[in-house]
């Protein structure tokens, strides 16, 4: 039976199988294992800590990747190892036969990679459209200019990587250099500190950003007075600030002044009442999605400001806010939510989330009022309200 099936037919069958079936298929025969590897387009590897020298470990990885010539997506996660080992593993990935076909790479060692290694691998990985890295030390981003198709870049600047690799930077990333343009449209940065150097170059060259996420950051790099950050905000459609309280106010105020096309804002655990109010007043009219988890910084006044945006734009303007998500906003009361529901903006909301909301638990009839007043409401999320009873409906 096995001999009756040609390679092409088997490969077509393998394409139709779910990923969970791969281990069973690989055990049938060596032929099936080879054919399965040949049609595999996505692979995730977890490399354990090894006592072998870095070149030997890299050679083992290169030999493994040689069996997967048609990979388009690769994730490599490695256990704790010296920084030179991380560079060696990255070079092994670039040396693989599938490197030229890779469009997405997640490289997450427990140590930082060096700009020298990144400069060396960029020619082989020139087809990348998505890249996810841990820390880069010394911190420099000039190598990004060698990836002409890169649309999405994520950097997890973990504390372990920073402590072990130092914080020196490339002094050539000067403020006086003329700005250029990277193809990046999505950028996610985690763990950036105010004093981290090298970010100014990145901000100046990211004029095409559509989506920006900052997580657990206490700054935007290059010191608190860096002026380069505002330059990447003009074309943003989505801004996310997650656990960035030290820098959230500054980012919100800059976004209020520069984010002319913003349609979605997410702020979790950061941002003062005043900065949020100013942002809503200046940019709230253009928002399609507003997602907030601000237990002590969001109150009824902000809801009234959201509702007032219809008046600022004119009574004939179509409501733009379609999704409002509030989580653990303990200072928001039922009166504030009712006031918003009575406005034209509130009536146009299609998705409302009140997650872990004290007002919902204290006022059993509130959800009924909101669902009746918000005439376009299609989805209502009231999860994690433990004392909510079915009678409120």
C-alpha cells in the first residue's frame, strides 16, 4: 500500500492533516518522515542547555534544519547560555537551506544577541516580514535597514538579558543623522528603559508605523528628553500601553498632539486621569476602539468626555466609537455608564465589555438599561463579575 502512493500524493495528504498528527505520521516509516519534513512550513524548536561548545551546538541545529528545506516560519527558544552561544545559534539559522524562504522568525534565547551577528545574518534572511527577538546588546538597530521586507518587529528586552550583556550602545546612532524610512508597520517593545541608548535611531526611521505596543517600559530610550519618539506617531492606527505607568502620561500627551489617524487605544495599568482626559478631548472623536484597565485613574468624567465628542464634531456626524472595553475600573459608576449610553456616541457602540466591574455588581438592572439604550450593541461582556445574578437580565 505504501509503495502504491507516490511522493506527490502523500505530500498532498500531509498538507491536509492537522499539526497534531505530525508525530504519528513521522513514525510510520523513514520515507514518510522525510516527506513530512519536506512539506513542513512551520517549526518550533526548544533547545535545552548544553555543555557542548557553541560551534558544536550550532552545527547540530544546522544539521536538523537541513531536513526542512521549505520552512517559512521558525521559532527557536533556547535555555540559559553565554551570549556567544546565542550568536552561534542565530548564524546556524541563517546558514540553513530554508533561510532564504523564511518570512517569520522568533528567536528567543535567554541571552542577548549582538548587532554584529545580526548584521551577518541579514543578507541570508532578507525575505523576513516578521522578526521577534530578545535583547540586542550593545543596543543598535542599524541592521534593520538590511531587511527590506520586514513589516513586524518585536523586542523583548528581558532583565536577565540586560544584566548579563550590559547596556553600552553604538555611539554612531547620533541625533544629528538624517531620518530615513524602514518598511516596519508593526513594532512591539518590552522592557525599554529611559536610559537605553540607540532607540532614537529606531524612532526616526519608523515613520511608516501603523501599530505600536509598549509593554513594561519605563521610558522610550535615549533619556527622558528624547524628541525622536514623537516622529513615529503621525501615521499610527493602533497604540497599546501595557504596564507602562512611568512613561504612559508622556506617551498619551504626545499621542494627543501627533496621532492624527489613531483609531484604537489600549491602556492597561498606567496613565493619569489628566493625561487621559486630554487625549480623549483631542483624539477621542476618531477612536473606533477604546480598551482601558485603569482601576484608580478612570472615572465618570472620562465617560462624559467620550460622550461629548459627538457634540464637538457636530450633531450630524456619525458616531465612530464602536468598541468600549473597561476592566477593573472601580471608580466608574452606574450613573456614568448611563450618562454615556444616553449620548449619540454611546448609542453607536457595538461592543461593550465591563470586566470585573463593581458598578455591574452593585446595580443589578444596569446591564438591562445599557442593552436597551445602546441600540447598536451586538456584544456585551460582563465576565468576572462574581456576584452577578441571572435576574439582572
